[in-house]
C-alpha cells in the first residue's frame, strides 16, 4: 500500500526530471574525465539524445531502468495496468527514435541505470565511441 495519497504521489512523480538526471550526470562526468567531448540533448535529432558525438555520428541515451522498461525493473503494486501501459508507450517511443536515428546513419548506445554498477561500464562506452562508424 502506498503511504502517499493519490494527489501527493502525482505531485511527486511530476517532479521526475527527463534531463540532467543523476544517472545522466554520472555518465557525463565519467566521459568528460576520460577526455570525451559531446553535445547535450540535441533537439534536431529524433528522441533528443542525452549525449551526441556529432563528428563521430554517435549518440548515447542514458535510460532509467524503471521509466524505459528494462527487465531489471519492478512495477509498483498499485495501478499496475496504468504503469504497464505508460512504460510500454515509452519503450515504443524509444524503439521508434532508435529506428529513425539508425536510418539517418547514427550509431546508438543505450546505457541503462543498472549498468552503472559495473566498474567496466566506462570502458564499454569508450569502446563504442571510439569504434569506427558504420555509415
């Protein structure tokens, strides 16, 4: 059972950010320290990717596991149908944006929140950034 009223929960959830989240800031800091330079939230690209490496034609999305439907997430016990539908829409939109970016010749990497626990995650991201583009 939720300890908050429906109105309190709604107000709390409305404050969840879509940009400059803690996980995004963590990834950005790691990449900047490793010497990578990027653009943030380029609105001209489908899905407004979190990090854009224009010269390399690569983008990175930093996804929270809950909001973007990663298998590791747990749904709330209340209003399950609502959350399943909402997250399914997010997943569908993510897939559509990835298709559009791919058709424009961009390489895409999705970094999941749960992957940040892996001490080698920055090496994996750096490998993606440094590998030649397939354009």
